[in-house]
């Protein structure tokens, strides 16, 4: 650290023949160790030897406090147009200097992480590359647990439908609309899930997504129910048409909530929501949609 009254020529002479980890900037400070400013080496070399460092120093260099997030600190230096970043405690005392090579490394690391998260990977692009190049055995091992969960859901769905066999047999028209209700709930859930996963990948809080997606799910469910009801009436039984419309509204509304809750839960557990939330959400949404439809039929169709 040089005093503000030091001449440029004297500062340069004192630096000759010495080795430095980084010499992109010279720190200028007072006797109490407080930062006065920074002088770039380029400016020092071009200055008159008799000029003081106080005259050459940037009195408003980029400064951060100890413990600040490295990405924020690096961008602070870049936006200020400086090659180094000074670390200063709350009392103004100089604690260190982050050189340009360290700033560049931080920016590259954060860029790599951001690009990986935008692609749906939470552990970096290196992990994403490894996943794309892994062996057939590991691919099988990573995917089978979720697919087995889906198979279990299919078995449970068959059991639920079988438990309503008599009611379905008494009014076969009820079976016509079950696939449509299940599909539309899955479609609404998939849209919400894509928005949530993308939001989580860039650090958006689930609280910011909840209200908007929940209201959107209700509106979509109501719109789908109103559009589907006249079509269902073509099959002649108003009770069945009402059952399909009410079930569609309820299933679509619930699907939005599930599509938000499951990726958030996987993210909190440290699992990649882009990889697991799709199969898991499909299983849960199908079971809920089938149950909602059949219970609604019990209440409306006597």
C-alpha cells in the first residue's frame, strides 16, 4: 500500500525487481489502513514521474465488503470498468484486492452454472455432459425408478376404476369422458410444471409463482369445463355432461397445485426437478383425476 503523497516515479522504482501475485492496480491508502483509491499500472506508466498517487488515484473504485457473494462482487467490478476489486470492511479499512484473473474465473464459473441451470441441471454443465455420455447401464438405473413408479400408478388407477365397475356398467357414457379429463389435467399440469421448473432453475421463489399459477389453473379449469359441457350434452345425459364438466374444472385446478408442489419438493430435497417431477407429477395427477371424476359421478349420477 502506498501513501497518497508518494510520487509516481518513486512508486515505480519501489516496484522494480519485486514479484507480485498481481500488479494490475496499486493500492493507495492513509496511515490508518483506510483505502484512499486505486491506481492502474497503465496509468502509472503513462504519468509524469513527479505526479502524486493522490492525483492519479481513482477515488471511487469498486468496493465490496468481506463475505459478499462472489458473482455480485465480480459484476460490480465489471460494471465499474475496473480490472481489480477492493475489499473494504465497514470502517473503511482495506482488507485485500481481488485481481482480474480471479474475477474472470468467477464470471466463467457463474456463467457455466447459470447455463446449466437454465438447461434444467442443478449441478452444473459438467454433470449434464456426464449424464448425456453415461453408459447404458447407468441410463437404465437412473430412469427405471421413476418409470416403475409410473407403473405402480397405472396399477392403482386400474384398481380405482375397477372399484366403480358397477356404476360404470350402469351408465356406460361415464367411461367416454374419463380419458379426456385425465388428459386435460395432465396437459395443464405439464404447462405449470414447465413454468415452475424454469423458474426454480433461475432462482425464482416458489412464492412468486404460487398465486399466479393457482389463479391461472382455476381460470383454465373453468374455461375447459364451459367449453366441454355442450359437447358432452351431445351424448344425451345432462348428468353425465355435468359430471364431466365439474370433474374437468376440479382436475385442472388441482393439477396446477400439484405441478407446483412436486418440483418444489424435489428441489428442496436436492433432486433435479427437471428429471423427476414429470413422471411423478403424471402419476399423482392421473390418480387424482380419476378419483375426482368417479367421486363426482357418484354425487351427480344416481
